[in-house]
């Protein structure tokens, strides 16, 4: 066998700890970033929150808020890894502890010149105003009055006014605490009694009597329909609380039938099964539709899922201004005293401290890069979707991630990370950045219409339809075609279902 010598050239991508951290921070939501910042503040002694009047770190920092230079930007190969690719440099150009002099990775000596803005960046969220120091109790009283009241608290307050024995009171309180957030009993009376009585059947019978009386008291409370075991009983309780009329009696008889018939608007079978007049049956169905299926709905806190926008878009002259929300930007800096003390440290202990110092610097820089990327992408979106901000969703244009990626010189995966769980406050509401991206549908003019605009147009058609003759998916497709948009019936159905709009047979007013 003849031996020979060959030379092969290969390229390998190495992800440094700093690069991995930068990618992770970019894809985090605002809430997740806040948790990450708190964790880093607890773990790294060189990192601290910056006060408004705090001095900048003096070593290696000439200008606190200067933009990150190209040499300090983390890079990677787009075709080798789907992460940040701000420049065309290969990952091997990122300095590493093994082959760089001076050290610029997390193993540095703490004396190297760093990016001009790694001492302080961002801003703290404004402190919450309290009335504790106001000197009067008026503000505190107003806050207490405006505080949301839960369903259980509302029912317990009503129970105070009832003349009950201690046993009856305990049973009623137990039923109130057994309600779910919609106002339904999570457990049956039999299960509650069995759980207390165990194998004592005599005690079980006594408890069932007590629970039955307590349930009557509960179902007589506000809101009407609370304490029901299922939807049918909830509707029945609300109808019984009304004035006894033929329509109410017909509604009770309809509620005794399987609710699937009512959901499907099967009026003929309901009339046949309940032996009702057609006009009375339709009035009864209309009455049932006005009832509240979830009595505890108004006691559910509505501010639990408040979205804090990362970017704020406001009107500025004839155009729009894009700015980062200062409330979501953490204000961090390297601890000046600790950083100065570690400069002359030597040995293994000194090397460990220098590494922690470099970690703090990279963390500040990566947070800055995160918000810088969000701002760049948001500005590009506003520029592309200018008509939306001026006229609303009907003016939305088709847009894909690739277009923004090519414009900014980033990879599509980077745009995907930026637009996920990041929100923009606009004159038309707050939207996730992904909302502004959508496929296009062909038009007669040869252009494309955004799927978002098509959804808005479908919603507009349905809002203007005749309640007794709602538009079918085929009719909606024809209306879109009349407006120059080619949209198949299946596509219309998909868009309608995505907007949680019922089909024509369920939207029909009886």
C-alpha cells in the first residue's frame, strides 16, 4: 500500500461563553430578562445597579453612552450557526483566553481597555408611588376602595349578615372555599360530606342535610348562578331569579334538554322536545343567550396579564418616532471599588476575581447589544409598515423575516429571536413584534395583500352583516374577490377560526 501526505482545510465554529450569553439574552422576554439580571446581581459581586447620579467607571471608559464598536461586537458565521451575525467576521476571530494578548475573554486581568459603554447602561423602572408617607389616610382609603375584591371575599361578606348556627356557618364557608374562579362548585356535596364523615354513614347523612341547606343559602347570594354544579344548573338559577313568565318557563324547559342542541341552534328539535310554540321558543333561546355562563367572571382580576412594551412608537410630525421603553431597561454598572481592588491581585484567587469582573463587563455589554438589536429591528419594521401606523391594520403590508434580515445584515434566526415575546406600543395598541410579519395573498393588480389586512377585512365584513342572514365562508371569499383579493374558502375559514369568530350557522340571530 502506497502511503501519501494530504492537507485538508476545515472551518470550525467555537461559541465562547460571552457569545452563548449574548444569544441567550437576546431571546429572553422582558420578564425573563429581569429574572436573569436579578440572578446575576446576586451571584456577581462586581455587578451593581447604577443610581441616577452614580459616577461612571473610570478605567478604560471615556464616554459612557457611546455605541458599541464593530470590534467589540460578537460575531458568528450565519451558515454555521443561526445566531447573531452583525458582521462578516468568523467566530475564530473572537478573542479567547488561550490565544489572545491582552486577555479579552472572561479570563482577562481586569486592566484591558473595554467597550466605552460597559460601565453603565439602561435605566431603572420608576418607583411605585405609595401613600405611606403622605401624612393623611385619604389616599390609603382610596387605594383600599379601588382594590379588587375576590369572589370568595364577596360571598363571605354576604354570609356575615345571615343568621346561622355555627355548624351551618362552617358548612357555608366550606362551600364558598370550594368554588372555582368561575363560581362553580369544584366538588360535589357527596364528596365533601364523605371526606368529613369517612365511614360513619350516620354522620354522612347529617352532613348532607347541612350542606344542602348551606347550598340553598349560597345559591341565593350575589352573583346569581353561583354555586351551580354545571352550566345547565347555572342557567336555571338565573332564570328562576327572573319574573315568572311564559318565556322564562320555556327557557327552563329548554335548559332541561341537552345543551348541545342549544349550542347547535337546533330550534326544530328543541321545539319538538319541549312542545313549545315557535315564537316563544325563539324568545326563550334569546333570553338564555343573554345569561352569564360564568358568574364569577367579573371578580377575576383583569390586570394579571399586563404586557409591558419593549418599544414605544409615537407620532412625530409626519412620521413616527421609535424609542426603547426605559421601564424595561436595567441600569447596571461595574462596581468601581471592587474593580479597582482586583487590578493588582495575583495568583489563583486573583485570576478567579478577574474572571468574575470580565463576566460582569460582558453581561452589561450583551444587555446593551440586546436592546440595540431590538431597536434596530423595530425601526426597520416601522419603516416597512409605515402605512399601518398611519391608517391601521387594513393598510398592513406583507412582510417576512428574510426582508428585515437582509436589510440589517442579520440572520433570519436572529430576527426570529428578537421578534418573539417582545412587544411594541403603537397608536393602535400594543402588539408582539411578530404581529407585523405575515404572508401575502395575490390581488388583481398583481401586488400582494397582507394576511393581517385580509383578516381585518373579513372582520369588517362580518361586523356589517345582517344578524339574521350572516355571511358564509363562500360569501366572504366572494366579497374579498370583489375587492381584488384572491382568497379561497378554506383560507377564509382558517382566518375566521384564528380570530375566534363562529361560523355562519352559530352567528345567526334567531
